[in-house]
C-alpha cells in the first residue's frame, strides 16, 4: 500500500463579523475530515450523504462497485463479518476521492488510470522508502520502480496477492472499479475479521496504512457515511416542524459556501473564511444560511449568524444533554460552551441523534451525527 499523507481539513462554522458582513461558518473543530451523485447532484464536494444509501461525493458507478464488492467478498473470505459499503467508501475517499475527475466506463474501467507517486525514497508525496518494481510496469506504468495504482491505491505486489476479478472479464485489474473494490474488501477482511467490532475495523484500516492520522481520517468518513445512510424517520413529525425539516433535507448535496444561503435558497457566498476559503464562486449554504432558509419556509425569521440564532426561542441548555433535543430544534456548538458569544456552528436536529448540517468548506449539506462535532452548546426550540 502507498503510505500517502492524509489530508488535513478541520473546519467548522465560525460566527464572525467581517467588517459590515456578518456570516457564519468555517473554523477549526475536532473530528473527522473528516466525505455526487445524489438526488440532487453537486459538482463541488468533500463528502456527505443524501438519501437511502446514496452518497454525495461518490459517482454512482463507484458506489455500485462498493456495494457489489460487499455482496461478493463472502466467496473469498467466508468468515468475514460486517463488511459494508461505507467501509470501502471511507478508504476510497481518502485514497482517490472516489476517482472523481476520471471516466468510469459501464464495465468499471477507470480512465485515465490513477497512479501514486513513484516510491523511490525521494520524499515526494511522503514516501521515504524505495520499492523495487514487481510488475514490469503492467499496472503502474513504469518498470523503474513501484507506485500505487487505482482508486484504492494498491501496490502491484499487494494486488498480485489479493486482486480479484469482480466483473467477470477474466482479468483482475486494479484500475477497474469492481475489481479494485472487491480486492479492497478481501484485503480488509483478512483471514476473517469481524468488522462490526471497532477494534477489528481499526486493525483492518491500519493494515491498509499504518498511520494514526490515516486511521482517524478513514474512520471519520466511514462514520459519516454510516450515520447518514438512512433517511430520518419523520413519521411522527408534522406541521411547521415537518416543513422546516423537509426544507433542510431537500438541500442535501448542495455545496457549502462561506456566507452563502438566504431565505430564498442557495446563494453565492463571500470571501473569506478564517482558513482563506472563499464562497464567492460557490452557490450553496453555510450553516446559519441553511437554518435561515429552512425556518423561513415555516414563516420563522432568523438572524443571520449562528450566535444570534441562539438568542431566538426557548434555549435548551447543554447541561440537559442531547436527549433533550426534539426534531426541528437548532443545535449549537461553541468554543466555550456556556458562553453563547463563542458559538461557531448551528445544525438542524432531525431526531435519533442526527442533524442536517452544512459543516465546512469543501463539503455539502448532509446528515451528520450530533456528536460528530465538538463543543456542544445546547439548542433552541422555536416552535
């Protein structure tokens, strides 16, 4: 496996006053970096989920490959338990961003092929160890050394041991979405891991890349995909609260835009977040913009920033815990919980520990676990 450096992206939602422009969203938080084809497709993405197991940020052909691999892995590792498509998606997100930008043919072939850096110990791409060529350039395009290949970034020597033909063309090709996904599933399953156990899932990921940063990154994506893979149960939600939640959920897959969003829907944002990310060329929402829009659909006017929104309605103290939240409540996060002036983020609670969330630059509106972000500062009930 290639030992690629994990991407670092810790952004949350900051309440700031940019001279005369007050907006919300995008400052450091702890948690995963953590994860479009969705019911609403979004070209700009860094993760998230839409409906019924359809994942924002994952081309449909890649998602099909992940799901097919889950169905087939039992043929090769009968004792493996708990293999799920979010596990494969978490790996592929970090390794290749789901091959986004490539063409994925109906048979799963990915073109142009995805190559990692030449592992010659030069330090480029974080590699410090030279790997001699093992495939004569068949898979990695060079006979001068070794480099990782395909959407799951296998070394040719690793692929030789675990590569499988998943699409029935009699060739196990790491540049084929189906074959690569099945090979990754086999590799992660080992001799028969129980991936429903967190410790064994972590061991599988560390086998893939022995880096704690990598582990945290992949687990973050797996958790995001898993938490949001099902639609929320709104059976017992009605009236204006249902209107708010339907409005917020309808925006899943819409890109995050710093300063974006109004009562009318997605809009271009402004420059720039504390990280230097501009929303000026992105049509979408930041966290408070999404809340502004959803509540407007139910006839409720909100102020523009997250901290100001905390001052509306019945405040729900953080000391009561997340169990005190009800569907439709606003959910807040602060650098210093208990001090509302430090609130930097807001989500919209949908029940069962989840919220509709415009998390940070590079992501899309999605469902997230309430505890996916740090600094829980309680909620507000407006209806």
